[in-house]
C-alpha cells in the first residue's frame, strides 16, 4: 500500500500557483519524499525530492513540514502543460533492496484551466 | 537527465499471440530495470524487477510464465506477453535505475491492445 494520501483532484487557473498537498504521517527518519507527475498516456516524470529541508528546482518547490508528516508541491506559475496526475511517494534515498521500488498511489489529478 | 526508450509505443494484436516490448537505456547502463502495468484511471502497478544477467523478480500475483522478462545486456530489457488476452490490454511502462541515489528514469510507455 502507498504510504501517502493525496486529494483525488484539484483545479488551478493558468498562471497561478498550484499547491498540491501530501500526507505521509508514517514516514520514517531515513525516508525521502519524492514527487513525480504523469501526463496522460506518457511515462512518469521526476519532479523533485527532499528529506526535511525545503527544495527548489526549475520545475517546482517542495515544502516539507517540520515534523515531516506532510509536504506541499508548489508549481509557481502553472501552465496548461502542467495538467497531469501528480504522485507523492515516500522511499529511502538509495538503490538497495526494497528502496528501489516505488509504491504508487492514485495521485492528484491537477487540471490547469485557461 | 537520462533517457529511457520503449518500443513499440503502441501495439494491437490478436488474442493468443505473443507481444514483445523493449526497454532501452539510451545513454547509461542499467543493471536494474522495472516493469509496470497501468490500467485506465488506475495507478502504476509494479510487475517485476529485471536484473541484468539474472532472473527477474516478480511481484505477487504476476505470472512469470506469462510475462517473460529478459535483461541480457546493460541497456536492454524485454517484456514478452505470451498468449495475450483482452484482459492483458494495458499501458506497460518500464523504468531504469540510475547511478545516483534514488534515481529512476521512466520510459514513455507502450499501449497494448489485445483484440
């Protein structure tokens, strides 16, 4: 079972920030939070990951609460091309054993509207 | 980032035939690849872990004799759906582990339709 819970769907206006929440209350100390997205009929695309500090890259920002039980993915200026299913996944940050596996929930279907 | 390709991107076949799907890491070597299946409006379900030079590890409930996996080189893993049936129609996605910690790169997927 996925170790995260996300809202089923969200809407966002084009040009506005999209804030996608994720709960991971059972996360353990050495587990990272990863975010992927999947545009319709395509393979998943890596967005960002973090442990406890906030992270930012060219795609998005990741805000992790101090207790690490939840996080928020922020797309600062959403475009129509950001319409996709966004997955929040918790896993260890190495490629050993079961840390290699990604357990996928149903994600959040984000619709960016003109 | 690293690129993973899949071939074909979509395939339609008759019931009872076998279909081979290729997954290639184009600019890096991948000792470990994964095969997923995704039904409409559902999430990705891991089918098996493909290990170069050794047997694949299948997830519970996945028939290893029906979904044959071969990982004969560091850049190629193949999934063969044998004696395909309409219920095997799905979106098949592969991924490859990168060298960096936690790196995993996904292919574009293959849409299989069994008539």
